[in-house]
C-alpha cells in the first residue's frame, strides 16, 4: 500500500444507561481506575502533573445521551484490558453505571486525501486557547476569523494523522458550509469557546473521531453528512474506496 494510504481500525462501543456531558471526565477516570493508571492510553497522563500530547486513541463520548467509547488503532487492542475485568460496573460520583454493551461496531477505514470534498459536521470543537481566542476576536473581518480557524482545523487533522501514523502527502482543503455556532464550555476548569458547524474537506474522516482540544472527553466529534439543502443534512456512514 502506498505511504499516502493508511488502513486503520475503529471500534465504537455504546453502553446502556445515561451519561450527561459533564460526567464524561468522571467516566474516563472510572475506566482508567478500573484497568489501572499504568495503562496510559486510557487517560493520556504520564504522571500526576505531566500530560501526553499525542492524539488520544481511546476517546470517551456521550453518544445520544449514552456512555460511549471510541477506540482507534492501538486503542482497539487496549480496550480488552477493561473487558477482561470481572466487574465492569463503574462509580460515577456515587452513581452506579452497569456498563452493559448495547451496540458494538468494529470497522476498518482507508485514510486518504482525495481530489474531491466530503461533507462533515463537527460538534463542540475546542480550537482556541484563551489567549488565541483573544487574537481571534481581535480580527476585523469574518474571512480572517474563518481563515484562522481553517488553519487550526488543518493542524488538528494533521495531529490525528500523526497519531495513527499516517503520512498526509497532499495539501488539506477546508471549506466552511454553515455559520458557526459558538458556546462556552468548561475544560479542566477553564472556560473556552466551542464551535459547531458544517464543513467540507478533501480528507476522509471516520465518524465519531474527535478533533481539537480535549477530544478524549468528547469534544470536537466529527460526523460525515450527505448534503441535500442548506437546512437538511443526513448521516453518511460510508467509507469511499481508496484511489490507487
């Protein structure tokens, strides 16, 4: 296979029960505690004060209000350390979560930069630090702001590519296809801006991966969409066949 192509595995697990967005950090902590903190892929901490900045291969999600885990490449193998436990139940700040599997999907995708564009929606994308958000607000035109965000999104895609050991051999293209929806979210005690919008890119991105900051906590979730009208998008689960 050419270096410009990369096959990856993604395992998506949805558990029965309810999980609120603000419970995701506790959900991650409970899983990491169950398997042991020596298993770094489950929490991405090298020590109490040291954080691994590589792209997270195990990501914790709120999937339609239910607990979910998305495992990418090596994370697919590591998640067995949780399933090998005799007791899967978790304690979320005094609330018991039984962790019964409701849906499990293992897929293989071929990563590639194409000569055509794919449509996506990204939800609660944390792109900017507090300092960069001030720079973003200081820009005088919408075009300048979008150009800044497009450059950051390209960088996020490259970080994902590095995390899965995929070489991106062509320029990445980004096109915004809807107005930005902005809300403030609290990430590790800091209030940051999170953006949600539709966009197009010439990079195929698998459903439910995260881009941006704190993707292991459910931020920046990407979903593929089929574009019909400006007001109507539907889910697209397909993976295109790779070009030679």
